[in-house]
């Protein structure tokens, strides 16, 4: 079975940890994400990719939130991999 580009991206670039952080905090300012993950040098690229794939969105107050579609995609992935840790 070939791993999709999205799956490879999500779990190869700290994206899943960022999504988990956003999910735990509900609405998150970019500064909070930067403070939580200071070692990620390509954070802007990761956030833009997650926005493009509609895992997250930015509200009117410039805060990131997980989308319903993003929650469903992650839940499906975790269910398929028998992991309910999200």
C-alpha cells in the first residue's frame, strides 16, 4: 500500500503535532503555535499546506481552528490505524 502525499506530509513534518495542539486549544493564535514549536523552521509552509487542504481555517481574529472536515479526516486515519489518541 502506497502512502499518500498528504499522509506523508502530516506525519513527516510535525503537522500532526500542530493539529493536535490546535485541537486541544480550540482557537489558537499563530504566536502560540510558534511558542509551542520553536524548533520548526518551516511553520508558515506547514500552516499554509494545512489551510490549503482544509484541515484548519483562520477566523476573523486571526486564530487557527480545526475544521470539521479536518477532524473527520484525522479521526478516520486514526481509526484505520487503530489509534484513538487524537
